[in-house]
């Protein structure tokens, strides 16, 4: 992999650059968009706040990798009930560097919901185009079911539990090549086997002439507002002409865009950039949607050794229509330890027993919506789960426990405040679905999939970008990440983001005539 990259720590004097398109963010959205633009011969500059990390830099312990590769050291938390950590990568390659490599096409029923709610969207999101793109993405990113030889016991047991409960399950499709089951996807793959953006699409984009400005933070979109006229409407629509930012070396950076500016800074940072640039159009920053995730561990007589094998190798997808999806979840030993009960001698016993624990997670397609607003240099994410969503979370916990017990767990640790610390009776776990607490504070959840904060739609009053990914109020400004998704998807979003960002690039190219 050879990336054309300038590191902003070396930029200590004001820097001015020009390109056809300036893309903010090098995660799946930015990388896929830049790759497609470069393929069409456009000169692309990608500006990325994080630095480049190579497999040699990745460390096994979660806390070191969080401090280096996760935004806010992994300690960003939503405001609301319950308060939830929301995890994001900050690196060349974005969150793909530290994600589980799970690859899902956008489900057709979700696409259909979007089109039914706003038929005009089909103009920019034709299903036929998406299907062709998914075929191409699966080929280009080696997307394939997890090899049984590397899946490991944590994943195999999930298959057994789901089978026992009659829930459809399968090996997870992942964007990896030669995965050896080192169980470290969430800390960065030390063998370079995960085809994260820094090892795939950014390489393609750079081969096509794109350049990455790493460790440079975009602070606002530069907008040419046109001649201002008192008491009469503007002479013409405003136009995005670049990005103003700052390098880690402390120098101001001005990037001029001849054709377009693309925001792909994630569903949290993209609306922040818009708002910080004074672009408050319509629901910018509203409509935040997510997949709250709960996890559970269970004790098995035989060792599971959750930190070996594919980080996420098996999933139960049979209840996706209910908004529930289950996955095996390989944690670093230090993170796994935080989920154990007790203190002192009891905790020591639990720690010694850690190799016998399986860990699985459930992602909930929550209906609740939140809001993203700037707070100093950071974000305020307001997000509270409604009662319906809490019922789904409760069902998720119940099913996780029942699957684990059916797979042979001696007991499970539900990790729910107010519930027994250990449950070994499947009937008790089943009762939890109706009798478990509905107090949001009882559950520990985290967010890794976020959507909807600059959503796409035909009505400028109720959306931020149109079906061609262009901002409703500002010309030459486009959004190419999951901010544009009208809703959450119920499945892991990376592949859908890659597809939509590619379509965003094509729309920019079409606009050139
Ligand atoms: C632990 C974890 C595991 C996950 N596992 C999976 C999985 O297995 N499968 C899946 O499909 N999804 C997974 N996801 C989610 C998936 O990785 C994200 O949905 C996806 O990466 C989002 O893509 P994006 O391009 O919108 O944003 P990101 O990937 O977050 O990239 C945005 C980039 O923009 C940069 N940026 C932000 N603001 C600025 C600024 N002002 N100036 C310059 N740069 C900026 C950021 O530093 C970041 O690098 C996971 C997420 C997490 C946290
Ligand atoms: S499971 Fe391990 S070897 Fe496989 S891609 Fe993830 S970190 Fe790399």
C-alpha cells in the first residue's frame, strides 16, 4: 500500500492548496467517494484529522489502541437516558481501521421504506444501481463468509445457540483477506488482513492521483455567498469553494475546491461542520439515529478464549425484521474484564476464569431520534431511548441469554442493573423479556452505527441534501456518509455507506456534463 500523504504535524506554516474536489474524512464515505472521483480523472484532496497507523503500530491492549485510534480516546458519551458511549475512529481510513469488518448490503426492505416515504429518492438511489455496486464492492473488498478455520469457539457457540432457538444464523461476511483469526479487529489488525480503507480504497484513490492531508482538521466550509444586496434577494445561490482548517503542526490550512466540497466526516462530525460554517439549513444535526448495542457474557465448561479467533465471525440475523441482530464479539482481555462482576477476591476468581467466557452482542434498530450540536471543539449528542426501544433492548438481552444457555453456558451474566448477576435457568431468562426492567439506566449500551443527521430528501424543508447528495441551499456542497441515510438500517452500515458515497461521486461527475 502506498498512500500519497502529507502529515499535518510537519505543516507549521500556512498552507494553501487547490484541487477539483476537497473531501473531508477518509473513512468509508470519504474513501469511496474519493476513489470514484479519482477514477473519473478529478484531482482530489482528502483532509483527515487522524494520522496514518500501520499494522506495526497497532497494539493488542484496547486502552492503548483507543487512545491512539478512537476519537476522544473512546470516551465520547451521549447525553440522555441511558447515557451511552459512542465510538468512532480517528485515523486515515476512519472507523474502518477499528471496525469488525462485517459487511452487509443495504437490505432491500429498508431501501423500500425510504422510497415509500419519499418516492423522489429513487432518482438518486436506484435499486439496480445499488445491486451492481454491491456486487463490485464485494469483489473489490474480498467480502466473503468467515472461514470456519478461523472463526473460533466464540463464533461457533453463537451458531449453536441460534440454531437451538430456531433463529437464522450464518458466518459473518467480512472484508478481510487471509484473516488468521488474531481477534484484534477493534484494535487494528496487526497482520494487515482487514481491508480497511487505508489498505484498499484510499490506495486506489491515491493511485488515481488523490492526495491525503492527514492530521489536518477541517474547521469550516468556505462559502462564496455572492454579492450581498440590501433589501433584495441574493443575486445567486451561495457556493462552496473550499475548506478552512488547521494542521496538527498549528498552521492554518486553506483548501480551494474548483468543482465541489464533499463532507464525509461521519454522522456526528458532518453536521457539526455544517453548523460551524453557519449552514443551518432545515434539519441539520437533527434526526440522529443509531443501533444501540448490548452485550452479554456466559460461562462455558470448555475454554472459549474470546480474544482468539475472528473478532466477529458469526451472526444471527433471523430477527432483523424485528430490529434485532446478534453477533459474536471478540473483546480484548482488558475490555472483557470490565464486564465481570465483583471486587477483590471475587473479581480475581472471575478474571482467572475469563478464558471460559463467551461474549456476544445484539444491535437494536432503535426508532428513537436524537440531535447533534457543537460543543466547543466537540459535540453534544442528545439521544434518549423511548419505551418501545427499551422493550426491544429487553428482548435482545433475553434472547442473548437464552441462546447462550441453549449453547451450553453454565450461567450468563446479563449485566443489567436490578437483574440477578448470574442466570442459569432458561425460563428465568425467558421471563426477563416481559419482567426485566424498563428503566434506561439499568442497561449498559454503546453506539457504533450512526445515521441521519444531514438526511437526504426531496423536500428542502425536511431534509439537508437532495437525491443527488447535493446540499439544498449551497451549490457544489455534497454529503457522502451515513448522515444522508433517511433512517438507520438495522444492519452494519459500512458497505451501504461505500455504495452511497460512490453514487455521490457519480452525481458530482454527472454535474460536470
Ligand atoms: C468499534 C466499531 C466497530 C464497528 N464494526 C463495524 C462492522 O463490523 N461493520 C460495519 O459495517 N460497520 C461497523 N462499524 C461502523 C462503521 O465503521 C461506520 O459506520 C463507518 O466507518 C462510518 O463511515 P464514515 O465514512 O461515515 O465515518 P468514519 O469512518 O467515522 O470516518 C470519518 C473520518 O472523518 C474524520 N473527520 C471527522 N471530522 C473531521 C474534520 N473536522 N476534519 C478532518 N477530518 C475529520 C474522522 O477522523 C474519521 O477518520 C463499527 C464501528 C465501530 C466504532
Ligand atoms: S480477526 Fe484478526 S486476523 Fe482477522 S482481520 Fe480481524 S484482526 Fe485481522
